[in-house]
C-alpha cells in the first residue's frame, strides 16, 4: 500500500493541523483555506455533532467564553457565532481533492457512533475523492473496526494512541492493528523511536507522528522514517520535508 502515491512528496503525508492554525484560529474555514494556499495537500481536524445532528469541525466539546456544549447548539449558530464550520461546508468550500485526518471526538458511545455515521453520510453526499481520502482517527481499535464494518467505510483507519495506553508494547499493538485492517498507528513524535517505527512497518502498518510543530521536531520524526506528520505551520512543514528529502 502506498497511500501517498501521487502527492507532491511521495515519502510522507503532511497534515496541516487544524488548518494553518499557527497563523489563524484553527478549525476555521480561514485556517483550512490558508493551509491549501500554502500548498498543503492534507488537512487535519476534529469532529463533534451539533444539536441538529450535523458533523462540525471543532476540537473541544464546548465553545465560547461561556463554554456552551457543542451538542446544545445548531450547526448554523456554531458557524455564525463561533466560526465552527460543518464538515459539508468544508468540502463545499475546499473541494475533496485533499487527504483529511479526522478525529472522532465524542466520548459517549452512542453519540460517537452517530457522529461517525453522520461523517460517512456527508462523504457520500459530497462525493468526489472525499471518502477515499479520509483518515478516521480514534484511540479504540474496536470502535474503528466496528465503524468500518457497519458503514462499509472505504477510507483509512488510524489508531491514535500513546505509549502508556499500549503499555509500551509496540509489537503487540502494531501486529493487532494490522491484523484487524487498521492502516496506521499514530502517536506523538517523542513516543516513537527508529526501532519502533521500523517494527511497526514490518508488522504492516504505517506510522504517523503528531505534535511536530517545529523544524527540529519534523526533522527528528522524518529521520525515524515516519509516514505522516502533523504541523500548525503548513508552509514550514512542507519546506522542511522537501529539504529533508533533497
């Protein structure tokens, strides 16, 4: 599997974390559009459900100074008052020709499942390359597999985890993920090592590293051989990756 085939740099996927969030407010249309203008071919965001059941792109479960629950507000109100775009609005504005890493954020299982299913409904409504280019992220392998089987999801599954969650057992984690059809194991860059990255690839999964927001962190992750990185500064990320491979 070569998920980056055809991208400008075929050696690593460069996800603009919450868009160009190092320059403007993250998870806004402004941030996503700026990232694409800077040359990003991959975006990252988080998704919750609005009160009217619309998948909306926001990291926290509350918004504003009053910390109002996202689940208590309509998608229209979230957009107009808090600049929280819906997933469909993102695709209608930016098209579908980009890779998209999306964290399913609700923690209550029924809401989580409804959110994930609503995401798939949007993907199939907008069409194009949306579904095939989506990387769905979650910390629970069982949820990812059940979601795929229930919806016949055609994109990629990403296990976002931490060393403490897998009790430091990279071999077991990556072998299990691969055996279940999970495509990627994603952890903070500082929790990967060159040995762990190579073992993960040998076991059949790709390796993503998040929190690579500086040139130094990016270079460190690239030196370990990761397949994907996440950065708040798309222009710096793309330049660093390009220079690393030339």
